């Protein structure tokens, strides 16, 4: 056991000088390298000065290569949008006040091992000279004339006739320059780069507020798509017609500043968009010989066929109602609006001014704006001679004074003649002493409505072509 201990002690005694030798060598290298850096005026590892790698270089060499020779020989051009290049020469600036390269040598050379693990980036304090240069450039270079700047414009949408849809237009940055960014770019270029300075790629121009990738632009697209899919539906008596908002896309405008969307309805109207559609509606909503319920003077309902008096669309007013919509009106939840049909002539169930002729009871009623103006007995066409006055709703053909009505076997002078169904009309009948009752059955007219003179005169002075003439026979009881 004691022999083993002696061997171990001998090995330890032999290894100790070797370890001490290695440690001494490392210490000697550490101190020697520190002394070399310090007394030779060299920078440690991973060191940059004004953007140049100066690791292990002598400060005096760096001073000459990167400052004394670099700045006085610096020459480059600045290129900007909408202006000629600006040349920067050694006479443009003065770096004489800049710090010396030796000022950035480490104060304690013994810390040099730290440079193996971290970067040290220094600048010689040339900022003041660069600031003065920037101010000089901003005052002399035409690219910095604010009154000549083109302001940045947002991305937006414009209507494309070829695709019949909206295409995005990218934003533009214009020519307005952010002076603070320019000064940063200029300093970086002088300290770190060579060659000319192109401002177009340096990020100094003021950007647009709404770029092509903006969520605002995406929302705008959705709004345009909703508008294009919207429609106005017109319905009447089981017939329908549709106006598609896509017909208005050429008149939709997107504001480039705010992305507000509007539709120039006046321009669309001037181009006849609404008039053409209203003309189609006028042809669509025609109801020849439509049978409608008519409420008589006593509240009963009879079926009357619309003959020459028909529900008639007013195309100009209908077009105007459509043109009165706005862009926002089309953005309904389901994209459907109810169209407004404006009638020049109302249907029988909407009449306010008309002449009602109850052929069964031989009575006439004159209404103006829903109010009863006149009630009078009549004599209609003779049933026995097959001159029965037909029922139906008619338009007034005209009003004539002092006319002689002629037929195969008669010639009758009347003071008030108001035809409404070919040769059938209302007129005074001075040859009659009685009206009403059952006279029409055996001693009626040739189909006209005979009236007392005073009643005929009142009707003549009241009605015009806006009045319907409604004749009806009541159903047999």
C-alpha cells in the first residue's frame, strides 16, 4: 500500500511543472498580446470604425485610410425623383472637427479577450459635419423644394371597362421627402457605403397612408362587390322586373384620399341609364283588358274591364325615382330594394277623379279628388234595339261644344259632347223630358249617355283626360 502512495506522489511531482509551464505560457501570451495592442496602437478583435472593419489594425493606419484619405477624396451623387442629380464633393463638407481614430482604442488593453465574443462599433463623431452637409443639401437641392413636391397617393380602385369590374391601383410615394430619414440615410451612406446614393430605394419618401395591402382596401373591395350584386325589384300584378346595380359600375367613384365610395347618379341619368330601363318597364307593365274590382258609390264591388283607360306607367317619374337612390341605398342586408313604380294613370282601385256610370240603376256620379261633385239620372243605349251601352273603364277622348251627332237614321244637335268609347259619349239631350228609371230598355239612346243639360254642362266644365269614365252593369240578382 505504501508503494502505491509513493508512485502517486512521484506522478504529481512530475505533472506540476508541466501545468505551471502551460499556465505561464498562456499568461505570457495574454500579457504579450495586450502589450502589443497597446504599444502598437492596435484595435482588438471584431471592431468597426465608421462602418469599416479595423480589427487588429493600427490606429494610425486606420486614420490615414479611413479618414485622412477617405473623407477628402469622397465624391458621390445623390439621385432623387423629379430632379437632376446633386454632386457631393470634398468641398461640400468639413470633417476637420472629427475625433481621431486613436481616441477609440481600448483604455484597458487587458480586456482584449472580451473582443472575441462581442462586437464593438464606433463612429468618430462626424455627425455635426454630416448634419451641416444635410442642411446644405436640403437648401440647395431642387428635390427638397416642398412647393414642387408631388404628395403620395393612396391605393384605390378604378373601374375597368374590359373586365367590367374594379381593379386596384397601387399607391404612389410621390416626391415629398422626410428630412429626418434623409439625414439618417446620408450619415449611413457616408460612414458605411460607397458609390452614389439613390433616394428612390432608400426609404426617405413619405409613404401613402393606404397601401395596396391595407385592410381598408380589402373592406372597400367588399363594399364594391356588395353594390355590384345589389338589385332593385319592381313588382305589380304578378309581373316583376329587375334593375341590376352592376349597370351603374361605370359611374361609381372611389375617393383616393378616404376610399369613400359614391355613385354619380346624375351622370348615369344624363347617359340615359334610367330612362332606358324605365322604357323597358313601360313595356313590361302593360295590362290590356285587365279586370279589376271597382268600389261603387254605394260601397258594393263590381268587376270592370279596363278598356281604353288602363293603368299607365310614368316612365320619366319612375326613372327619376330610381335615379334618386344613393350608393348607400343599395347596400341592404340582402342586396334587394323595392322599386318605385310611378303611374301616370292609376288602376281602377286607386281612382280619385272619375265619372262613375251605374248602367243598371241609370245613375251617374262625378268624383273629383275622391269627393262627390255631381249625381244625375241618365238614359243609356236602348236594349230593345240592341244599342245597349257596354261596360268598361275608358279614357276621355275629348270635349266639344255645339256638335250635331249623326247616324243612319238621326241627326241630333247637342251643346256638350264628351266621347269616351269610339262613337259613344256623354252629352245633353234637350229632346228628353225625363231621365233615369227603365227608359233605356225601350226608348234609350244609340249607345250614348243622355244627360240633363245642367248636368252635362257641369261635367263638361269639370273633367279632362285625367278622368276615367267607368261604366258597369251590376250582376243579376
